[in-house]
């Protein structure tokens, strides 16, 4: 998976792209941007984009690689907008709770 964010994690940090949050409820109501921001930070499913140099060094198999689908601890890390105008989350490797298998 290509990192087009312009963000490079260091040390034990990993860069993930959280799943998008819906703009409307299932009933069709519009969700305000402020509420969607809170929902984005609470999003727990994400795609791993890039790992810092020391990330996952103390993990046993399986070690996640870019493109892996993961669960991230709720409200973990920093939310950042990349140069591609997409939202990303920079978290510690320990904030990856589980790998999602297809």
C-alpha cells in the first residue's frame, strides 16, 4: 500500500487510515460535521498505511504489514490531515488491538 499522506511515522508509531464515517444516518438524517469529527476519532476499524522503524519489534507472529485491516483502541493517538487531504491517525503499535481477517 502506497503512503500518499506525506506523513512518516517514527519509532513505535504506526500510521492508519480510519474507515470513513457516514454523512447520514440509516434513516436519512444529515449528521453535522462536529458530530462526525467525534465519530471519526472513535472509529476503531482502520487500514494500516505505514509503520515506524521500531514498530511491532516485540510482537510475535503475525506482524501486521501495510494494507492490513486492524482494530485500533478507541480515541487513541493523533488525528492528522495528510497532504492528500485525507484524515489519518498516528498511534502507538500497542494501540493496535487486533488484526481483521477477511
